[in-house]
């Protein structure tokens, strides 16, 4: 389990309670006890969703899938309630600006500790009742919209699609012109995932008929003991060049070595500081893979070692599978210096819930699509599944089908 992520998210929950308290007390103008109750309820829903998602990953809890899904969805509900509440605050400020002292709101002229709360300070002049009614009505609308967005996000998260991507390289061997790669990332199978989800994804990939399937990390959220039977579905993936796997940060929390052995038992090739040559006729392409930056010990990424397994990238077109986009810049741009042509990554989920993608850009050079970074072409997938809240808003799930062309 990522201890820093747990601390970070709990801090977020605590900090979120502060503006919520202010919002209910000063903007919606609830009484003291109603304010405390509303704040505890809202923050409690977030905490319950957070704890349940952790429990499902650690202990399975398949029988509680529906309960876990509902509670985890509260994370999205609270997020959008908080964001939309900011609009209500802006509306209230604008209204106040037009009814400030000397105009239409006599209560704003009253100076006192609790001037905003009529029932706490009965001697204060009555506030503008229209303003109070508008704010409280808007809050109800905000709650309804948050619920609708959460429902929409859940529906969107259940239907990943194939996203065609074409990238051109002047030095791509001619025999590999029009080669296709299915990039599968961030499937995040857990006890919260419905049993039909992974078979649907496998069928989608096989129907696309890629030449190669690359699974670039964060495949599972749970142990082999809890999820092994469900993950066996991956053995049905088929492609002429097979299926290769690299490890993400979530495999670290679930048992990287155990999952590596399990994937190998299914016939998948796990590339951990390793590489293979793909051959067409007399020409070859090198495919190397490294684990996520959080993998410890012998599993820690060693790109130089991976490249050496297939020779050198100076004379061979090289593809790197690495879970995080920022690995293109790791070790002072080692990927570029070694001659990597194309990196395939995921991890970001495209932000998963708008506008969190903008925050992701503080730690990653890209959140989706194709970018040229330090001389390396980077393809980043928004991923297939979800983590914690089972919703996606503004970041639809995808399986990029990458076509390489000799441009």
C-alpha cells in the first residue's frame, strides 16, 4: 500500500471539511448544529468511500461489491458537490456586492460576531430573504447535479473503447510499416469490478486484431489469492507477436513477484528490465520493458540493462513499455540518450475526474495522446479501468490501437 497516497488523501478529506463548514455556515446560513451535522455527513461520505476502496483492494470483499461501489462513488459525489458549491459562493458574493451596506440588505450593516445567522443573533436586522432562498435552492440543485454527474461517470467508466492512433517514424524498418499495437493499461481489476468487465475488454482487444498486445501496468488491485481466478481471462488474449506485460505501481501493493509468476503461467511475457526482438523477414524491432519507478529491489527499473538484453537501440528501432509517462525523462533523459524511439505508458487515467488532469500535469509530462518529449515519441493511454471512485468524467476509458508507419 502506498503510505504517502493514504496520508495525502486523508489530508485532502480533512482540508475539504474546512471550506464545507464555512459554506454551510456562512453561505447557506444553517444553524450551528445543522452546519456541524452537514459537514460530518459530507466528509463522512468521502471517508467511507476512501476506506471501502482500500478494504476491497486489501481483503477482497466480493460479497460487498454493490455496497463498496456505492460508497466509493461518494468520493466523486463529494468532489463535484465541493466544486459546484464554489459557484454558489461566487453567486452569493456577487449578490452581496449589489446589496452591501447602504443599499438593499440592512443586515450587512450590522456589526457583530454572528451577524450572518439570524437565529443566533435575533436582534440583528432581517437579512435579504430572496438572497437566502436563492443560495439554499442553488445548494439543492448542486447536490442533484453532483449525483447526476456521478451517475454519468459510472456509466462512462463501464465502456472502454478502441482509440485508433497513428505514429510515423522515418527510421521504422519497412517490413514493420502498418504494424499495430494494442496498449492496455490501468485495468485495475478488483473485487469491486463486475465479473463481465475483463472478458469484455479481452473480446474488444481480440476483435481489433493487433499484431502485438502491450499491458503496461496497474492490471490488478488485489492479491493473487483473491483475484487469480478472475485474471485467468487474460490467457484468452491473442496476437501474432503475443502479449507482453510490465509492472505498475499497483502491482507493488498487491505482490509484484507473485503476479509476475502468475502472468507468466498464463503465457504472458513479463518484461522486467528485459527485452525481446520482433522479427519480420530480415528486419527486427526491439521491444524492452521496465517496471514502475516504485518497484523495489531487483524489480526497480534499469533501462540500460533492458536495452542491453536486445543489443543496442542505435541501429535498431526500439519500443519501450514503461508504466508512467515521466519515465521518459528518468535518469536525466536516459531513454533519449539510449536511442528509444517510442514509449508506451499509462498511469494517469487522463485525470479520471475532470479537472484533476490539470493537477496530474504537475508530476507527469502528459496525461494522454501522443507527445514528442526529449526526442522520444510518447503515447499515453487514459487506461481501461478506474481506481477508488468507479467513475470517469471527462476522461473516457480507452484502449489505444497504435499503428506504426514508416514516414
